[in-house]
């Protein structure tokens, strides 16, 4: 039970730190590089879960070997080779 509470605590503390940095950048004339780094880093991390996924689990993911076979088949066709084309 302690792990979910700790995760929520870290998430809330990180969110509060990010909001503090953003509000300080907007409202305080003396805000500097630390606040900007915290705000930019938090924004960048917010994109990570949306855009990063293991390739094997991604919808529409194609095995790398299939790309290699297609590349070789295209090169053979352009070269005028009548060799067999591997099929997956």
C-alpha cells in the first residue's frame, strides 16, 4: 500500500514544482534559468508517455526483417534481376 502512496506523493510534488516554475516565469521579473529548465523539462517529460512505446507493442509496427526483405526485393527489381523474392 505504501508504493501507490509514494508514487502519488512524487507525482504531486513534481507537479507542484513544475507549476511553481511556470508561474514564477510568468509573474516574477527575476525568474531565471532554473525555473526555465524545470518548466521545459516537465513539459518534455509530459510528452514521453504519449509518444514512446515499445516497438513490439505499437499498433501497426512492422518487424525490421520485413523492411530488409522489401529493401532487397526493390534493389533486385531495379537491377533487373529475375531472382526469387522472399515472402514473409
